[in-house]
């Protein structure tokens, strides 16, 4: 799902989203010829407590080798009519529960700190969506909901309980109009 080509960042559209104790700045650069979206983002923790940031995938993807420890995961894709929503969120436990559940992984972001990330996503199918949006899940970091910390470079990665999926805050960009290459107001 991730592409190795780079869309031009010179033509990137920028937006900012304010949440509770979190501020997300994102830029989208879409290459229509290759149907690749590059998202560069900065998340700032504006609160007094640490945040869990759900952009690191899940434990099953890591164990199966589809995900590298500490790397930004490929987002999940959800079609909404002619539009596409890409998401980095903590997903609830599937029903019935699989033998090896996709336990959400989160990066811990200290109070007042910021983190930067980027990913590229090759859109599937033959027809480009009319609009795109990206959502990032964050939650207040409560020790009871997280375990098994692992330091990967300068990022602290934790396993999250599935209960966090219900309590996370989802920061979503405005819709990005693919034809205009701009975010809607």
C-alpha cells in the first residue's frame, strides 16, 4: 500500500486541526498520474498529560512482518461514496475475536511535545476519489490502558487495550478536493 515514489511537496495543500489537548498540522501532496497521496504531519500535545498517538499500526502486523517496529503504519481505508477516508486509529477488537488479535500500538507523546511523521499511500482501484480525508486517533495516556513499552529510536511504543478505541479522540483533516488539489473550507 505504501509507494516508494514521492509526490511533489511544492504543490502541497496545508491544513490545521485543533482538538482537545492536541493540534494537528498536515499537508497533502497528491500525484494524480500515480494516484499516490503523501501526507506530512506534525502533532503537538498542547495539554498537561501525555497522549497516545495511534499511527504505529497493530501488534499482529508487527509480529507478521508487515509492519516495522516504530514506523508509521499504512492507514486503513474506508470508502464513503465517491470519497476516501484514510485512518490511523485504534480499532476495536473484531468479533469474533481472532486467535492473534490486532492489538493497537501507540506512540507516547509527552505533554508539551510534538512529533512529526509522514506516509505515502497508493490509492487502489481504477478511479480516483472525488475527495480525500485523513484521520488520526489520539487518547489521554493512562497507565491502566497501556503495557509492554518498547523504545524504538526516539519513540516510545506501547500496546493499547481495545477499550481505548471507544475513548480516543479522532482528529480529521477537512476534505481534500482531488480535482482542485485543495482542502475545502
